[in-house]
C-alpha cells in the first residue's frame, strides 16, 4: 500500500533527519531496521497475480481453432453424433490443459530467473559500513553509492563528490544529470530538476555520494509507476515474431488448402457435415498454433540451463543469438584468471647504487600503507576477530589489504590517523584512483594508485629510506626494466605515489586542473600482483576454437602481461599480432581493416576503443560477443551482438549487457554458446515434427477426395492422433540434450537464427512426400483388396499414430542414426512416448474407445502392417537425415 507522498527534495536535512528518525553518521540500528521492514515491507516490486490460471485458461480458449472445435463439438451434439462430440471435447480439454501447463512452466521459469537477479547496496548501520541485498533497505537507511552503482532506493543526498547519474529509467534521457547535496529545492520543482535526490533504478556514472533512503519499493518514483501500470507488456523477441509470422503463413496455406478440400469434397458428392468436420480436424492438426508457445518454452528452459552454469541471460533475444556467436572479445581478469589477486612483489629503491630489490624493508611497508590509503577497499565487520574480517572492494584492493595485514600493518589504526576528505574512484579511461586525506587533522596528502606509465608522468621524485630524491633518467630505466620483468611473467603492475596538498577537496572539474593536482608527486614504488589462471580456461578456449569461435584478448593490462596470458591459454598464435591502444589510436580505419584479422591481443586498450574493435569485426560478418565490467564499457557492450558483463562488474555494465557471468568465468561463455545452439536445434526438431506429421495427413486426405475415394481417416481419429498422441511428445523436444559435438559445428554455416533453414525445409518436404506416398499406397491397396472400410481406417489410424511415435525417436538427433541414439537421455520424451503408446493400444483393444473412435479389432498380421509402415517411415527419416545433415 502506498504511503502519502512527501516532497523530500523541498525539506532541509534537519527536517528529513527528524521525519525519518535516523542518524546521518551511524545509520539505523539492526533492530530498528527490522522493525521498519515489517512496517514498510521489502524494497521490491512484488504483486500477487490475480486470476493467474484463469487468464492462462482464457488465453488457450480464445484461440480461433479452439473456438472452431467447440462450435464443431456443439454441432455434433445437436446432431446426436455423441462419439464425435466426446472426442472433440476431450481434444479441447487436453489441448487447453497442455497449453496451461506449458505456459505456466515458462512463466515460472522467467520468474525464477528474475528472482535470481539479486542487487546489493552499500550502507551504514550501527556506525559500520556493510553490503546487503537492496531488498532489505528501509526508509532512514544511510547508503553510499559511487560510479558504476545502481541506486537501490529513492534517497535524499547528504554528501556528494562530483556525483552524476543517468536517470533514463524515469526520463528516457541518457545524458547524465549532475547531483549535489544542496539544502532544499522549491516543492513544485519537476522531478528531472531535483538535483538533491537520487532515484531508484538510476545509474551512477560519475563520482560518489551518501544519501538517506526516503522511499522504497512501490513508494519510490519507479515503484509508483509500476503500481499504477495495469497489466504487463511481454517482450517479444525477433525469433518469436518470426515464429508467429511463420505460423500465420502456414495457417493461411492450410486454410486455403482445406477450403479447396471442402469444395472438392462437395463436388465429389460427399456429405457437407462430414467434410466440414474433417477439414476442422485437419486444420487443428496442421496449423502450428502451438509453435509460438513451444518457442517460449524452449527459450525459457534454455535460460534456466544457462543459469545453472552461472550465466544469467537477461532476455530471450540473446538466447537466439548465442548459438551463432563466431567471435569472443574477452577481458583477462576474472574471465581467464581467477580474480584472486595476491601481492607478489613490491619494488622500491633501496641502495645508493640505485638497485631495485624486492625484499622486506621499511620502504616496502611505506608503499603498502600508501596503497592502502589510495584503495577503496574496506572492512565490513571491524568489530569481529581478525580471522573473521570481511574485506570488500575490487580484487586488487582486497589483495593490498591482505598483504598489509600479513606485514603487520594495522589498517584500522592507519585509517584513524588519516581521515579521507575526498577521492576520485578508479576509472578505466583515467587508469588511476586518488584519495585526499588529512593526517591527524593537520597536513593534507594525496595518494594515487594506477598504471605505471600514467603515475610516472605525475612524479619528479621517488621515495627512498623515508626521504624523497630526484627521479632521474637512470632510475626510470631501472623502474621500467623491473616492471617489464614482472609483466613478462604475467604479473599486473600498479604504481603508487603521493604528495602534500594545499586544499581540502578536489575541484569538481579536476581534469581542467589535472596538471596542478597531479604533478610534482613522489613515487613510492611498484606493486606486482599475481592472478592465477582458471583451471579449465585453456580447455574451454580450445573448445571454443573447435567450435570455430575465435577468441581475441582485449585488455587494459600491460602488453607483456597480456602476451604471457595469451601464450599460456593458447590465444596468441605463432604469427598472431599484439596491438596496443596507443597504436590502435594512430591507425586509420583502412589500416586497421587490413590487419585486424591477424590481431590476437589488444593490450592497454581504453574502453572507448573497444567499440571500434567490435565494429570492425562485425563488418567482417562476425557475430561478436564482448566482455566488460566498467561504466565506460557500457557503449561497447550495447554495440556488440552479445554484451557480456562480469558478475563482479558495475551495475552500469550489467544494465547494458545481455549475459551476466555470475562467476566471471570464460567457461560460462562457452557453456552459454553451447546452450544457444541446443535451443535452436530443439526448435528445429519441434517444427520438423509438427509439420512432417500434419502435412502428411493433409496430402493423404486430399488424395482420397481427389480420386473420389472414401475418407481414409475420420475427423475424431485425426484429432486423437494429433492432439492426444502427438500433443504429449511435441513439447518433450524442449528438454532434449545437446547433440554430441554441437560445439564443433561452424556457426556461420550451421547456427543460423532462422528456424526453417534450407536443410530443415528439404527434410520436411522429403518426409511429407515419402510418408504420404507410403500411406496413400497402403490405403488404396487395402481398398483395392476390398477390406472393410472400418478396418482400413483403423489401420490408417494406427499407422499415423505409430508414425508420430517413430518420428520422435528419429528426430531426437538430426546427425546420428537412431540406433546410435541414447533413448534414455530425455525422460520427458520417454514419458510422452509411453503415454502415447499406452493410449494407442487402449484405443485398439478397449471396446469403449474402439466404439468412440470407430475403430475395430485387428489381427496380428494387420498389427504387423501398422508396425511395418512405422518402420518404413523411420527408415525414410534416417535416409533423409543422412543425405541432408550427415553427408557433407
């Protein structure tokens, strides 16, 4: 329930503090937070779905074909054709029930995936900074946000540093809005001008801020919109749109054919009601109206499978594209490595001979202290024992914290002596982070950490034995040599520097005063980090190579570090090129176009250069998947065919991506591509199964009418075969396992996003032609031999039912013969087959069902004829599979 709206932007901070009964410094107590959550509820948009199953029921019943069936059923009831009436309404019931089950299943799958997208917030409670799920926030909580975060609730800003936010979630405008903590604004200020407010769902694109949570859940601005929007707009993907178009086109062809059949039947003197019922039964069986639902089910199950492999696919459209991926532009840290950084070495200047020695020394401790003050990492639970501390921050920040603890540095004491008064967070474009401190409330210092080539430009001195000496050319050469030695071993190097400051905050437009702020600094030293490779990284890269997917390393790391990792995992080929961001910047489009195919590694690349790299590969016809984690990676992630964000990355990157790697691993990308291919395979199996069986029946009935023969199969029998026999098996293909060697196919040739590929069309046409010819031949042969019509129809009914069963066995795998297929790999299909066989035998042997469907008992020989027809059709499909799919 919505509470009364309060114009928080118009109140001064004292009034807000009073109304929300909170402490801006220490936040709420845990007890008070729990109490408020009971009152306000969780910070979520959760609404109970009213009449959910009734809506699903109506969705099935409002289908035109079901309406036609119901009308036909009522007509048969009026005419006292009770057998037909019973079969028609059984068919309606089962079709509706299965539709509800499948749509309900896919809806639950999407809800489960949505629930898995947990978001987190940094807040202060009981004076301690910690990270919790955003859903646990309550009004009065004190939150901290910085560049890359998503704002977890509506909040009034208390403190800010160069804060900017993207508010497209509310305004649709992607230009960032400047924010600050000014005291108050006029009450009637428009929402887009409320610069002292942060809105839930907006993305922080620059700076840092602290705010007090004012509204959560449905009380937030976004929540109020969600509360009053009636109904949900389902996002329809291109594949679903194309499937609906295909279904409509096929429906048109089928209806046209059936009208011709009715006219032809009447011309041949057949009973109008009989031919009408036959046409209705054929329409229901032949029109693939369930195909769009089948597509949704297959995609939903595919998304669940990807999630089980630690990949969160945000939309259905991406599932379609994944299988066609032909190039992966991957980062290194976390993706190929474990992102378990540890400080390998600290390089400082120690002796008079200017030799660099990476061993224990006071200078080493000094560099660690500088790095500790420059990093954004923090201890979430400082009140607990040392062994229970939870350290938050990026991998390198945590590594610095741990190295400091191992060196007996006391971070809490250090932070008590140094009060941080301002900072500039790390940015991939700047390649450094800076913090401004007051030491013991007296002198101010700037501490900077970042890429050595950037930090060295700031420095004219170097720290040595608690002194500062000139940074001469020989010393620079020694530093660069030491750095090169470590990077060639695969280490990542950061430089640390400091200087005294004469101001109490960084200017808002710090880039304009860049030279003034970051100049005449003193270099502390270098820190070398080691990040071990993931155990299976090389194996998965080899798998992607076998899948004709090329992998290119695009990283901000030093060129030597990138080369070492590239060699270890097999990305860098013997004749492969390594290109740096600086070299890339100097190249014209024509020059880049000539060599891009030979480049295996892009090193020291800026985020804005990633889009250019991606664009050139796309122009070469590649389907590009790209990884990223920073705010500045968002445009490139949006531009790529598949944007892949790291789970440890910023919310901005996640918002722009299609796939989120929950464990950051490259392995997940390969598994997701594999699942994408499985999805397309299963969709093709479903459509092949649907159309092959249905069109065979149309051809059979049309042929009999054309020559003036009696109907080979009755309407009730057609409905039973298609809705009851085949209906159970149709959706079972959605659960089919990935075919063997699915990753070894060429994505450009084999993984088209179109369901009806040339091969599938050929297969359907050949199967329909041969199956129809076989059934027609059997029908006319038995008719020629003067078999009783009821017996002939029983044989044809059994033959079509057994065909549907045999078809499913063969279509389990399009590239393997049926005798090499593991029939137990899909328990859903096995169950459906068992039900279908049981129902077929029931009809053939139970008197009540025999009467209902107008079938008669068959001799052993006649039963054998049915199985021989099924076997011959199976042989047909296997032959078609061999020539269409397996024979190259």
